[in-house]
C-alpha cells in the first residue's frame, strides 16, 4: 500500500513540476522555501526579505542590489489559489505599530515577487520569486513516511526515557502501563494517552528544555485537524510489530497511517517536493540557554531536516519532473542578542551542528552554507563602564516576562545587557559526557553559563530600511546567481 501511495505521489509531483517548468519558460521562476523550528524567526525573516527587495536598504554583500541592477521588486498574485497568502503587510504593521513580533508560522503560506533586474551584460529580465513559508516541525514528519508505527513508537519512547526528557514524559509514560497494545480498542483510552503525549511534546518546547526533535509536528499546531482521529494517537510500548485486529495497538497504528496520508503526504507532494532552494532558520541561542542535551537534540533535528531534503545538482530530467534542492542555507538567528565579536563564533557553532549533514549534501552536488544573522535587528551595541572597567554590551528592550538575575522585565524598560562571549572553539560545547556547559535544564537561572534574553522589535520601524545583521549575505547566497 505504501509503495502504491509513493508511486501516485511521484506521478502527481512530476505533473505539477512539469506544469511549473512550462510556465517558467515564459516567466523564469525560483521557489524558495523558508522554514525553521519553533521561534526561530521564520515570519520575521520572510517579512524582512520582502521589505529589503521591495524597498531596498543597506545591503552591501547583495551584489544585485548594491550595484543598482535591481530596478524593482513588486508583489504579485500568488500562484496557488488554495494556499493562504503570506500576510506581509499585517506583519509589517505589527512590527511598526505594536512594536511586537508577528505571530509564529503555523501553516503553509506563499507570496510571489516579480524582480525586474539588469543582467551583467545589460539586458533587462524578470525573475519570479515564489516564497513558501512553512513550519520546520513539518519537516521532521517526513521521515515518518518510511517508518512503521512500531518503529515510530520505539524511537519516541527511547527519546522520552532519556534523562533530559524523562521528568516531563513521566505522566504519559505512566499512563502506558494501563494502555497495553494488545488490550481492547478504546476511544476514551486513546484520547487520554494522546492528550498526555501531546502535553509531553509541549513541555519539551519550554525555554528550560528547548528540545527540537518532536514529531509528529502537527500535534502542537493542529489547525483544523484538532480532535480528529488522525491526531488522536500516541506511541505505545509495542512488544510486537503487528498488533492484532481490534486492539488498542491496531487502532493507534491505523491512525498513525491516517496521519501520514492526510497530513504528511499532501505537504510533501504539494509544497516541499517543488522547492528549488531552502533556508532553515535555527534558534541556536535557545539551545545554549537550555544546556548540552538541548544542543545535542538540535543537532539530531537538523540532521533529520537535511536528510529530508532531496539535495543535489539538477539534471534535465530532474529539473522537469523531480527537482532537487540545489542550495540550502542554515541561518543562526538572533545574532543581535550577541555583541558583534561573537557573531562569527555563533556561525561556527551552527557549522558544527550541521557538519555531518553538510558533508552529505556536498557529496550530492548541492551547495550548503551557514550564516549568523538577525533579519530585523532589535538591539544596538554600546560600551558600558562597570566597576571601573569598560565592557561590550547590547542595548534593547527585553520582552515582558523575561528574567535575568532575579529581575523580571515589564517590556518597557531599555537595558544594557552583557551577553558574554561564545567560546572560540565550538567543540568545547559538544562534550560527549554532556557536561560541556551549564544550562537552564540543570541549573538555576543565576548559575547558567549562557543567558540570552528575548527583545522587543526596535522603535521607529516604518517606511525606511529595516536594521539587520548579515541579511545581505543570505540574499546573495540564495538569489545572487539568479540575478547575475
């Protein structure tokens, strides 16, 4: 059955891709995917990218803009009528008027730009850029397509029983004793166990733990599927691969397969498989706040994300029927939470996190790079004197509820913060014993080695250029060769 579904998906993808390419003969088009795990700044990045292309700004590394070859970039009707439009204007208004970050990405959205530019030889052309913004958690569902329910259950239980997660997983794990896979199928029991499993996934995302590897992705952003059987299952402590008909295990297995068919396959077929390039935004600082276990979990998640990409250099056949992602950019966000002296170090930590994944992508002929950036800069740098010494600081307005050294911020006070320096050697953070540094998961707030606060957007955002850090580097890598 799975093989038949895969063959049907392949045929649909091929037909849709061929239609895209035929349209692209008259209007050259690039589909850029924007994703990242929770709170990494997907919506902010997409908003800043659109603003930079349509209104310009200080972008010295983005050659086409810096040289003046981009004549205009205009919003166009999006190509897919059944997909929500990326609410660029609403997000910009939230930044400027409410001085608040836009709401997180919870579904796929699109926006199309027509970029009119002069080539290096002087001819005028237009590149159609389709931006596809989607939650990174959905990427972590793609490996489920090749997994049986029993394998999914074993993997999920192994993660939950690890020391970093065991405490928050305890209520769900305890409930499994009363939910034997070979017991009778019971809707009330299925809902109870599924609710506890979902609560466990949600607890793993808190600032203290900051776990990243949390499939199924739609459990924490159910949308219109909330309460449906496809989202009412959980891993059980399976003793055998094939549960008997009429048992709770068989019910969970059926719903797991329904999840793959109703949620994962349509996302892969309609959106993911049609991307040409991809940026993955990573909140590396949140993992550093939480501790070594969160950093190791993030590394596994990023490895799984890139494994889901079909990367490599395109041939004529793949271009027409099954495109590969030729460029992937991993971006460590919130570089503005650090002094500029640590920006390269943040980039080096991300490079270490994706080291294995990068080697695989390059072996297939794909280009992969890393960058530390802030798509919209929320802080400024300053030199502050304390105890007779001048220290490098960042100045900004911490979000309401943020806490540091026992002080809880109210969201209105501007503060000079000393974020500290990241280590020059990123390998020092990846101690196999898990004792490389102290994080919130194992220490009190005042005893942690890193404490990066969240800041409100800067005041004064309006029609002018948005402040940023290294957004131009990202634009050059993702679009530069297509605007040459």
